[in-house]
C-alpha cells in the first residue's frame, strides 16, 4: 500500500515548489543581528535574521554549516523582540522558524521600515 506516497504534506511541498501555493503573510527581507536559543539545552547560536513576517522568520547562523533541527523549540532575540517558535525548515540559507504568536503588524511595519531590505536574489554562476 502506498498511502504515504501521496499524503497531503508531500503534495503541499510539490505544489509549493511549483509556485501554486501562497503564503498567508508576506515576507520582508532584512538584515539584523540576532541570537537563537534552543529551549531543550543551553545552546546559543549567533547569526542574522534575514527574513521576517507576521508569523515567522528566517535565521541564518554565523556558522558555516547547519544541522538538521526541524521540530526544535527555540527563542530568537533581536532588537526589541524575543520570539519563541519552532524550527520548521533547515536549509542552506538558514532555519525557517514558525512563531508561536504572531508579531503585531504595527511593530513589524516599524521594524521593516528601519531594518528591511530587498529579498536576496539568486546569483547565477557565469559560464565561460
């Protein structure tokens, strides 16, 4: 039986890669120093918040490598924020963190006005 082959999660990832799904909240590129604390240990990681939205953020560690940490409960601190959440994606460009509570839209807009930037665009290698 292949019930796991076409489960909702797998189809959701496929549709997301094809650009068919839309996020609930738009992301805003930013660059601000931050720390990430893992709640089940005393581990503290330094890095940057590179994207933020009402319901999540992307944290890029200062380390040159990332460990798979999906499901880890964390707290991310930057500027006036200390935001608890859960790592939902471990990718080369950082950890995707779903926040336990949404950021107030007025605070988010003020933060983006001060620290926002254009989202990173992929750079293609020159062939030659």
